[in-house]
C-alpha cells in the first residue's frame, strides 16, 4: 500500500477491519511521514468532503486491549495533534470496511466534525494536577479545627479497640475539614487559571492529597501566559502543594459522544 489515502479494494474484509484513531481535516499533509499505528501498520486517511478519518487496517481476530495497542493509539493521536486539530475517537473503534467509515462515521456527521475541528484549531489540551503535601495539609487541619485537635489528643496512644468510636469520629471530622479546605484552595487556583483558558473540565479523585485535577483547553497563543501564571502560583504555594502541568495532549476531554474519547 502506498500513499496517504486508504481505498476500499486494499482490504480483505473477511479478515481485516479498519481501525479508527481520530477525525482530522482532509489532506495528505495531515499524516506525518512514517506515522504507524497498531502493529506498526502505516496510518492512512479515509476522506469524505472536508474531513477524514485517520485509520489503519487491522486484523479482526486479535486479543483486545493490549497495552501496546493503547500506546499506539495515543501515539498516533499525539502525532496528528502536532499537524493540526484532531478529534480523538474512542480506543478500540474498528469498522468493517472503508465504505462503513465513509457512510456511517464521516458522512452523516460531516458538518459536526468540521465544526469540532474548527473549534479546536490552534488550541491545546493541558492537564493540571495539584496535590497537597499530605503531612502539611493534615497539620493545618489539626491546627485550624478545635474538635479535630481534641479528638486527636484523646486518641493518642490509646488502643484502637478502646477508642474506636472516637477514631471513627476523628476520621469523619478530618474528611469534612479537608473537603472544605480543598474547595477553597481549588477555587483560588481556578480563579487564577481560568482567565487564561478557553474551557476546562474537572476530574474527581478521592486521594487525601488531592487538591485539583483539571483538563484545560488553551489557545496556543496564550499558553506561555498560562504557564507563567502557574509558575508564580506554584512558587507561592510550594510549601503546601505541588503543581504538575502535563501536555500538550489530544483534546480527549473536550469532545463527547459515542465515538469520541
């Protein structure tokens, strides 16, 4: 097979399907030279109008969900995102043939795909994770809440079976106070971050050290501005929390629907 476009007669549909990575704008330049996907098979395009699906042929009889496949899927999307907007398609999406890609995936939703791609143009997803230094935040909880401090002192050195009720109550109080602190700190961080972004999507985590986990959609022209703001905030909060800004990554959190990641 040669060229960037995959055509119907290149696939034996009795044994081979079409694996779909994402939706991009039509045009050969959208596939970086040498880009390979699952099983190191070259990534191709199936185009319909102004949009195209980035795909590769894949054997239908195969064990599902291997880690190497997940990594290949992510690698392809990251490479496509470097050449322009991309709408990620859910991992493991395999269609029967090229005609199905054209008439069921691309054709009925062509305008919608084009609108999404336009909305993502010159924008990047970054993931921000802020975590407390656990010993520091727990010390703050004890210092700020008299009931927590009293129960902590009462249960100190007491056998667990003797002070079981107090320990349960202590755990509940710590959780409540920590949740209030987390909400206040998260609001403060978001208040400084959101003026620099187009959109955001919060993720919920149950870890004690969790402060904020949020996906950010950022105009490329304002990315440095956001990074500068976060650098200053991280310095101001370094004794209480650590900041991690990850990306750019494909915009997984800013598309939705049955096909989308």
